[in-house]
C-alpha cells in the first residue's frame, strides 16, 4: 500500500529590531499516542515556525499559500518571500511514526519590518540567536564554542568506530566551527546545526531517537538528553531556520536584501546594525559607510534624524536601481577593514 503524502508550507518570518534579529514562532505540541506513552508523559510544547498543510483547491501557487498562512498566523504583511528548500526526511513529522502520512514541507524565508504581532494568539517574536547562540560573534567568540561545543565534539570524534571516520568527523568539525585555528565561515549555518544533530548534541536528536524507540524497541535512545544548545524547535524547525539564516547571510554579499527590513528612510547606523544582526559579525564603520554610498546602494534624503541623543544623523533611502546594477561579491567589509 502506498503511504499517503501530505504537502505542507513552513516559513521563517524574520525582522530586525534595535540590532536584534527576530523570528516569528508559534506554539506546537505533540502528544505521544496513549499506547506508546511512558506513564503520563506528553512531549513538551515547542516553538514552531508558522506553517500549515497546502490547500491546492484554495491557492493557485505555493507562494500564495505561504503568504496566506504566514500573514494569517502573524498578522504581518510580508515584504519579501523566497522559497528555500523542500524538507522531506522520513519521520520529520512525528505523527508519521504512529501511522500518520509522510510529511513533505516547502520551506520559505520571509522578511518584514518589525512590528507587533496579530493573528494566532500563540505567535510571538523570538530572538533568532536564542536558537543558535553559537552564531552571534558581534561582541566576541561565543564562550559556548570552547566551553561546551568543542569538548562535546571532541568526545564524538573520539567515539568514531574507526580511524577513517574519526578523521572525517574531525575535519568536518574543524571547518564548520572554526576549531584549531580554522577560519569561521558565517555562511555554514546549516552545516553546523546538522553536525550538532548528527553528534547527538541538540535536544532534537534525542527527541527523534526517543520517538523512534517507542515504536521500534530495537532503536536505542542513545544516552541521556543532552544539555540544551540553543532553544529547541518542533519537528525540523531549527533546520529550516538554519537554512533561512544561511540564505540571508549568503545574500548579504551580493544582493541588497537588508533594505526590506528597514523603514523607507534610515540612518547609516541603523543600516549597519541590521547587517551586523544578520551576519553575526561586526563590520568596519567607515568602510561600510563608504561602500554603501559609493556603491550606489543608498542616497541622502536631505533630512536628518533628530532623535539620536546627539548630533543629528542624516537620513538615507535605498536606491531601487541598485537591484538591477551589478554589485561586487564583497558587499560587506570585514570588522578590521
């Protein structure tokens, strides 16, 4: 018998408020069927990305569907929407383990200007780096990397069944997390999360193995629940969100996508804060401003912001022509110039 298939939509709605990158989450809970419970123990509610099954009779396109779902749950008007990837790993939805349909979800990235949420009562803004605390390097190298992640990955590497696997694990960890003097690549967001999942270092890995063990006694849970590395999400929400952040960071280098997150007029300081919030890295102030102006991304309005608490800052607006003009691959200067 062919397993039924359910097509869903999931969207990472991102904004930046005062230098904090934020994502819209809703509440999601999954209760283990009674005949598979261990005592009176439903799984805890988790943050989830806004999403819903796709309704082909209602929507002509997937993007129409994702806009309706996202705007209905968040109460926000989406400014920029981009399809990310189709996520269809077996058992990505725990209902499948207990007889539910095979779940395939099309993930989207949406950008909005920060504002209050309406729609679903459970919708709330969450600091994006609550889910990925190792990704925020704006102040310093996150202590979590050397204090928790590097030692845990070291134990995982040492547990490899053979020398070849051990070497491959060590190389992957070094490149993904900038260990042993390797450079940190801000765009390897998904690779880092996938590595932590594979190593059993995030709650989602324990949860998925635990659910599988409830159905198949030959599947071992694999040790105690790991320390929470970042805020967990329902299903594969963090994987989708990692894909969204990676896409955003990649586009910072060649497409002026950050302007979708800003009001019509803004100061260069506000623009810099948004870029730093998404990249997780500081940029060189003078180089950044020079690039934005000489590169034709912004133009002055002739007006000034008087609410800065000091010298009035000049207001700029985005030059829409910049979308159609060729820009260099290095659109964001490094912190040291």
